[in-house]
C-alpha cells in the first residue's frame, strides 16, 4: 500500500501557541490531501483539504501547506486551544482510495 | 443536519457470537465504507460499497461481511468475533469516492 507517515507521534504545545503537525507521503501522483481530527472516542472529523495544484490553503485558525517537491504536508493551528487536543491524521487520495497516516497526538497544555 | 449515524455506540458480544453493526446516512452519498480502528492506530479500510458494487480489501478476513440494502444503510456483520476483533468500527460515506465523512463509530468489546 501507500506510505503516508507522520514525523512525530506526539506533540505538546502551550495554550495560545501555534501548532505544526507534519506528514510525509510517498506517491507523487497523489492529487488530493485531507487533514482529519479525531477526538477520543469519536470518529475522524474533516478539518481542511488541499489539492495538488495548490501549495497553501487556509481555514479558520488552520492552514495546510503542501510541498510537492519533497512530498510533505503540514497542518498549522493558530492560537492552539484545549479543544484542539486530539489525534490528527493526514490522508492521501490516490486513484479512488484514501490512505491514512499513522496519526499525531496533540496535547494542549493550559 | 445531514450526517452519518452509527448504532449502537458501544457493543458487547461474546467470543464467537455473531454481531451486526449498523450505519445510516442522510447525506445521500453513493459510497459507504467500513473501517476498523484499533487503539492509537489509523483507521484500516475493510471494504466499501460504490453504489451497489461491493469492494473488499485483500486483507479483510472472511469473518467480516457487509450488506447494503439501500443507499442509506450499510451493515457490518462479524460472523465469529474473536478477541482480536475488539476495536472501534467506523462507517464513512463519500460522494463518488471524494472526501469521506465519518460517523461517530461503534466500539466493540469481545468477552
């Protein structure tokens, strides 16, 4: 299968700081990427997506950056809040299937 | 609000006793997926229905079956649950294979 991996399995940030979660992907033909947030005991929740013809996309307090040269994806969360504590998955769309990364657990320290 | 609904949220079964998990959606999406997720791991795709066409992942055990009687409903049947099948089971939907929207999941406990 495809390899969609995250650089860091855990990340702790102080409340109010910015968070950066990274993801590497292996298939240069992938043309669509999604970040999901999964809180404990819940299903993954769509946060933001980006197509391969873009290198940056912004949402509310979140920004996704795509670097196709090095096959790297990142999620930036501005002014991190306690409610942002969750596991974050990147997902890569290749053909007609998604491949999920292993997840990064974000802990926000009050 | 349009959504993906999974029932029950928690399911306890006995070793070897068949169990069925259900998923319904009001999004009118034509693709429905079943994932298995174990602790601290990414969701693992078991199979999906593209309209009425069933697509099984190569490594999905035969113990897992699925039914989709209509667009809105999809069921996951585990014929003989083993201890290793204890996990969160996630249903997701998409429109023609695009962005997937997940339900809240059913946590299965096998005693």
